[in-house]
């Protein structure tokens, strides 16, 4: 039997519909049949393009990380003021997570299962450069503009405040009694709330 010719349009359709399925069902809840149905094709054709759900998800993750990680590296290595860097790091991460809310939990799971291999794949072009941000932070402390704080602790606080609301969404949304649209609005608000909270906490 002659194999069907691979078509970039079909592959793009699969990726688009897979994102929609992962968005609504999550990585664990999604099935290949769900993606095939959403794309309007039989599962055999879907398997011709992607052998399983994991391969499909990894393709989507790599494309997302391929845009997000370089952007984050560029922010941290830039000559922007450190307060602007905090604002842009928060905006960049939250924007990515709003459009790909299944990514944060996937990253946490992969980090727990195989941290070394996953980090090598995620930062294949090299780890983000933190020394410039740390030097800027130290300069602000020396100038008396902010109180003394460990750069590592600061980065940890920023990333925790950005990441955890996406990982804990089911619990938070249930406790607050809000729907997906309301929760998305709250996440949009966090783009400005987190930098303001952090900078307020840094005041001497």
C-alpha cells in the first residue's frame, strides 16, 4: 500500500487542533482520537504524522519553547533597567502560559522525571545569563534604591508567582468560584500585579 504524501497544511491543521484539545483537556486527558476528531480525519492518518500523543505534544512544546526561551534570554541579557526586566519577564511568561496553559505543568512533570535531560533540551542554546541582572540588582542596592536581596531568591519569587497560578488553576478557580474566562482575566492582571508587588517589597 502506497503511503499518503505528507502535507504541510495537514500537519499544521493537526498542530492547531492538538493545541485546542490540550487546552481544554490537558496533556493527560487528551486522546489521539479527540485530536483526530477535531482535525476531521481518521486516527490512522493522524498516527501517520505523529506516532503518539507524546510526540505530538513534544512538537508543540518545542515550538513554544523555541519562541519563549530565546525571548527570555534576550530580556535578561539586555541593557534594560532591572525593574523593566522584571516587568518584561512577568509579561512574557504569563502571556505564554495564558495561550499554552498546559505547558507549566508539563515542565514541572518533566523536571521531576528527568531534570538533566529536560534542561539540556529546553536550554539547548545555553542557560539564561543571570550575571547582568544580578549586577544590576547589586547596583540598585548599593545606590540605596532597594533593600538587599539575593538575586536567586528574587528570581525564585518572581517565577513562583508567575508559574504556580497556572499549575494550581483547578484549586484556585474552585475556591474562588470563577470560570475560565474570569480566571484568564485574573492572569492578565498578574502581568502588572506581580512586578508592582515585587518592586513594592524591594523598597528600602
